[in-house]
């Protein structure tokens, strides 16, 4: 007789520093009085040391442990969604957040455009730790690993990434994010951050919620004002990532960079000329290109999906229409974070597009729709 699988049980804590304990306690109360774990060495600001304490504070009967940082804004149903995620992926590390300017944020946007609720984490940068779940069976070993790393390191997300790689533990990121970064001043000097796409508001629904995007081979990445393509080198189980200027990868997608520039200039150059500098215009073209790639790549075989099938047919009935409307709203949110995320650390000032938000959204949406138009016509792109 086969033994029944163990019952899954999730517990959670909020990690904090004494200077921000008020925020931690408010967050704890909002989620049913989660335990608050305080920085054991408050004279400094070492997120790794505090996270070691937080990961070690799991309940004896828990199979999975959630750690939240104190500066997050959460959905009211976060714990319900987290339990659902544990049931979907009981053996994985799960993150409910990816930064708007990160590689995982880029992958999350692409997965969203492909109709998925999860994406395989990019094995090149840190594993996001703003809101994270790990299987309890890993935590004692992780604690020892992290304590050794803490002698020379203080970034908890980088150390967790290293541990997951060493142990071969898969990591998945929710799409959209289930928490948003708050506005508390960073204790370690990080600039303002937001999620690539935050799913606040209405309950998540639709068949795509349980789908996983994985085995990505190309992913558009808008970084510091420039359009890149992340390119996977190797096989899904054993690979590395590189990023190249988008124009170098364009032929792989049947795209003509010169033709794309002509189309952008025809649509927008004259309209933005009265107020946009050359640098701003180049930024806007890069925004348009990345949005186009987000519309195109899910239809080109450069990622795989698993989980319940999602139809491309128009939604029918009240439920289908509501699901489709929510998906479109999330796509709009993801396109809306492209520009502000890429302005960070770029050559342009952060306020370069103050009062021009409608232009950023219009250009991003136009690019996305242009990519969808190309769709199955890869190799026969008529964007002249």
C-alpha cells in the first residue's frame, strides 16, 4: 500500500529591524499576527543575518515557511495564494515578487504575455527574497550555508540564489507579483524599487494562474535605457545566460532593425519631436522595441509552458470575459513599469518624462500590439 503524501502546512514570519518594527507589526496584524523576527544585531544593517533568524523561525509542524520583509504591501489574500502555490510546487523555492529592472522581472513580464501565472527564475542573478517560501526540509542546511556566507557577505538574496544552485532546487517567481515594494527608506542603501507587475486588487483567476513558463531561450530586457535580449546558452538543465543588444538577436526572430526604426519614426518621431531630446527619443524607441519583443516572443517557440491549457480564442461568457479583462489589465501594468524601471541608473534623469506618462504607455502599447501582429509570421516580417 502506497503511503499518502504528507499534508502540506505553511507558516510565516516578518523580518525587521528595530527602526522599522512599527511597519513589521502592522504587516503582521494584516496577515493574522504572523511572528515578527527582529535583527539580532540592530547596530548594523545586515539583511543576511536577519534572514537567517527568520528562516530558522519555522513552526515544528510546518512543511513550508514564508518569510516577508517588513516593507512590502500585500494582497489581502496573500496567504491563500501562498498555500495554493505550495500545493502547485511543493519542492520548489517560490518568490512572490520581482523588481521592475531585474532579469527575473523581465522573465515575469514575458511569462505574463504568454498567459502564465509562474515563471522559472533566471539562473543568473539573485533569487528575490522580498516575499519567499522555502520547503522546511531545506532550512537547517540553508541556515548553516548562510552563516558561513555571512562571514563575507550581507546580501540574503544572493546567498539564497547560491544555495538553490548548489542543491539543485528549482526556483519559480509568481506572475503577477503578490506583494509590492513599499516606500520605507532602505536600510542598506537600495534605490526605490517596484514590482515588474503587481497583482493587487481583485482575486487572481483564470486557467493561466497555474501555468508555468519555463525553458526560456530568449527574453527581452529593458535596462538602463537600452533594449537587450537575454539569450540562453546551453540546455534547460545546464545553461548560462548572456545578454546582447536587441539588434544582434533580431535576425533570429526574422526582424529587420532598420525596418523597425522606420516604422517607429513614422508613427512617433514627429509627435515627440517638440519635447523629446535625442536621448529621450532613443529611450522611447528602445521602449517600443522591448514591448514589441514581449508581444512577439511568446508566439515563436522561445519558451515552453506547462499546466492547464489556455486557449487563444476570444473569451466567452461572463467569467471568460472577466478573466480576459483581468489579464489585459495585468499586461497594461507590466508595460507600464518598463520605462520607470529602465530609467534607473540610465543616462537620463529620473524625471526625464515627468508629465509624459501617457506617451510612455501609448508607445509601449503600440510596440506590444505590433509584436502580436507579427506573431506567427516570423521570418516574413512586414514592418517597413
